[in-house]
C-alpha cells in the first residue's frame, strides 16, 4: 500500500498540483472531517481537541465516500521491472475503489471477532492454516488501532474467512 501512495505522490510532484477529481473528493471529505471533529469534541474547543491523540483515534472510524472513478493520484498504476534473467515483469501495485472498500470492510470487524474467526478456523480445520493466521493478524492490527493496514490480499482472504465462519455459524457457538 505504501508503494501505491508513493506513486500518487510522484504524480502530484510531477504536476506540482492535484487533479480536479482529487480536489473535489477532498472537498467532500473536509465536510465529513469537520462534522466528525465537532461531534467528537463534546464541550471542548475543536481546535484544541484536534491536537489530541484521542481525537485522531475517534476520527479514524469515519467512513468517507469514494467516487466511482478514483482520482488519477489514487488510480491503479502498473510497474515494470527486469528480473535477473532479463525477463520483464509487470505488476499492478495500486488500489482500486473495490480494494479500498474491501480493506474498509476488514477494518470494520472487531479484534475479538477476528480472533474468534482464527480460533474457529484452526479448531475446526475449515480454514487453511494460512488463512486462519491472516485472521489472527487482522485481530492484531485491530488491537493496534489499525496502525498497520491490511494489504488487498490480506483483506481478500480475511473477509473470505469471515464469511465462511459466518456461514458455518461460528459466531453463534460459545467460545471455548
């Protein structure tokens, strides 16, 4: 994910500005951030509240609407590189709108639930051990207030594990 943002920064640097699409998206988001800031500040001055770690943590839970077409700074970029044997490989390291939505879905699940999915998957063997480990990792990320964000691959496998556990009734069974 960091590489994708670096590509976006390169685009901004090269253009010495941002696209109209990114500007419009950010203007919409500014209203959401302002509302969230004022809602969470209670009786405190919003400008003072904004300096607090608790404010940052409460604003992390805000959901921002994504446009149908991502701005060029965030859109998928392909990269090519040569391997040691001279072959050229191509890779798409950037995120699509669907990727971002999948990552947001993953982050919306609690740490307790991720640990439960992992434990259930290991115990019943209805999840591959690697997938159960990904669910465990998502729980660890959640406990850490999502300081680390899941990759698209992690989010894909984690949500597949979550849906499997849900379908199999894992959340209806007592934790043992």
